[in-house]
C-alpha cells in the first residue's frame, strides 16, 4: 500500500494541467466567436476581392493568350520584360510621376493652408469648410464633364475670362505640352478639401497650453508653426502623403472622360495603360504584369514613406 500511494500522486498532479490547456483554448474561442462572426462578412469580401484578385493578377502575369479563344500558355517573366520594354508603359510611368508630384504637393499645401486658416470654429469657418469639402462629394466623372466645359477652346469659361487679357490661348486639352497639367487641376480641386479634414483633425491634437506658452514667450506665428505645429502634424503628413500617392495612381476617371490618354499619349497614366492592354488589346498577361509592377512600386513607396518618417522621429 505504501508503494501504491507515491505512484498515484504524480499522475494526479501532471494530468490536471493537460486538461486545463484545452479548456482555456475552448473558453477563449467561445469568448472570441461573436467578434469573428461579426468580422466574417468583411473577411470574405476581403479574401475574394482583394487578396484573391492579387493572387489572380500574379498568376495571369505568368501566362499569355494570343487571342480571346486561344489557350493560355506559360511564359514566365516574358510579360514583365515586355512591359518594361514598352515605350508606352515608360511614358505612362513618367506621366504618372509628374502627375503625382504635381498634384500631391499643391493639394497638401492648400489643405494645410485651409486647415490653419479655418482651425477656429465659428459660423464663417464652418461655411467655408463645407464649401471647400464640397468638391470631394462630386463624382470624378461629373467633375470631368464640368471641367471639359471650362476648358473648351474659345467658348469655355476659362478662355472667356482669360481671353480678355491674353489674345492667343492654347488648346488646354489638345496641346500635348499642357494637357497633363490641365487634368492635374481637377485632382487638386477635388483633393485639397479632403486632405484638409485630416489636417484639421491633426491640429486638434496640438497642445493649447504649449501654444499659449510659446505666445507668451514672444514666439511669432512662423516660429509656432515651424517648431510646434508642424512637428505635431508629422503623423498626419505621413498619412496624407501615402493617400496622395495612392490617389495619383488610382484616379483615372478624368483621363477616360476628357482625353483618353491623348493627345500623343501625353496624359496616359499607368492605370489607363493597364486598361488599354486588358480591354482594348485583350492582353491580360501584359496588363497583369503592369499591375504587378505598379503594386510593387506602391508598396515600396509606402514603406519608404513610413521608414523616412520613423527615422525623422527617432524611431527604429
């Protein structure tokens, strides 16, 4: 009997934890189940229309179809090589870079100016905020139709007013040298009010006591802006820059409506190039390769933006 008792003790003490671990996991799963069920519809749509689409693009970039009814054949990296060697794609990339810089900098600058001017809440500032945000609510197609009327040569609103000062006016959408800059105006007009909201939210986080102390110490508006406001707005700047980069690549409705990439491919952007390859030329492999290259470039630019801002803030 004395030999049986010591043998029973280890079994009892070692079996208890083994039974507790599954019970804890089951209890944790039951507690989290309502949250997972609420997230399930969004996860399904995300898997089907985001990650599933990205996987399909990756697969299609490795295959090629000569005609719509021809069988597909594996070509490896030939589609990517063909895209990189295509002068139309190179021109679209250059146009997109010019478009991104030419729209992001003015839009962000105007948004910051509007936010600083209208940061104080009163009746006039509220009305001006609503007026500046109104272009965001207008669909890009409708805005493009409006600006087509503004840019009409000789009879458009722009020529009507500027023609009184300048006798010879260019064809705003028909001149390859200025057509890209003309469609930039639409993007700046639409996005400035949108970015203003983020800067207004960022300004709410600026400590009022620090601003008052700086004012009492004799710091002028420029010193307060440079040494207090702008450093506090660094996270907002990071977010807005990333959004501006994404908008510069994904906003292409105005190109469809106004120029169709012309004249002479001067307004052809990367997304419109992908549309041409997929829909007009039915070269799905080449369109997928261009999409894949664009996704990689966007991920690299986004990572670089986060890394640069982290280094400036003294992060890792």
